[in-house]
C-alpha cells in the first residue's frame, strides 16, 4: 500500500513539474518583448537633422539694378530679427488685422493654442534715392516652416494658408516703412520644438539658394 502511494506521489510531482515548464515556455512565447532580442516593443526614434543656420541680420533680396523713378540704385530686403512669444490681447488684434476676416471668422483660440512668430524685416537702398522704395515686406516664394526635412505646411492647412499669404505681395501690402513685422500663428506642438526653423529663398543679384533661420 505504501509503495503504491509513493509511486502515485512521484507521478504527481513529475506531472506538476511538466506543467510548470510548459507554462513558463508559453509565457515566454506570448511575452510582448523578446528578452533575447529586445526589439518587439522598442521603437527607434528618428533623430531630427537640423539644417545649418545663418546669423541675423541677413539679406534675403538684393538687386543692384533697382529703378526708382528712373534712377538706378541698389535695393535690399533683409530679415533682422525672429522671435516667438505668447499671444496677448494687443498682439492678437494686430495679427487679426493683418490677415483680416478670413482668419478672424475661424474662431481660433490664439492665446491658448498658439504662439506668435514675429519676423522683423527691413528694406533700404544703398544710394541716396529721390524717394523711398515702395515694396512689400514679404517672404520669398517657397518660404516656410520646417522641422528637419519635414515641411509643416504639409501637415497643417492653417500654416500653409499663412505661408501663402506672407509670400504674396498684394496680400501683405506695399509699404513706405523701412521696417515691418510679418506675423504667424504657430500651434503649440510645433512652436515648442527646439528644431523649428524658417526656410526662405535668398536671392542676391539673381543668384538663388535656400537658407535656414532658427526660431527657438
């Protein structure tokens, strides 16, 4: 009798060990992370490659054969400063005055959801001219916001609209002022990115190339 009990106990111990081993194997196979390779749930974060930047102030347009009332002078347009800040009541009014009813009617919560990008520009003639240049302080065609090689206008229609606005002379409007500001509303998710840059086309006496300016 004792021998039979001993044999039964031994069988139960072996069966219990077998079940434990099988259970451990099953848990290892179903685990979301493969401990050996450690790759199943590990997502490699792509590093953003920031473009080489220029220092401000920088000329973005120079024409040595510019004509003012028949007089040939050298005309230049430059970006002198770039800042990003919170919206307040005064800057919100200034921004909406620039873009008009098309943006005002959208009901954007500028003070909570956006930052204000201010691009300060200057226009001047090297030689003494009979009158001041009558131009629009604007960005060149193809200018826009980028994070690495990612163009934000491709991800956000509002940014695309603003970029098109600021690169169109009749929308920005001609001015006799020597300096002026271009304004953009940037969603907080982009505005806080340390890799945010302005890409603009630099045209110096007909030679064109893209340059990059840091925002943050």
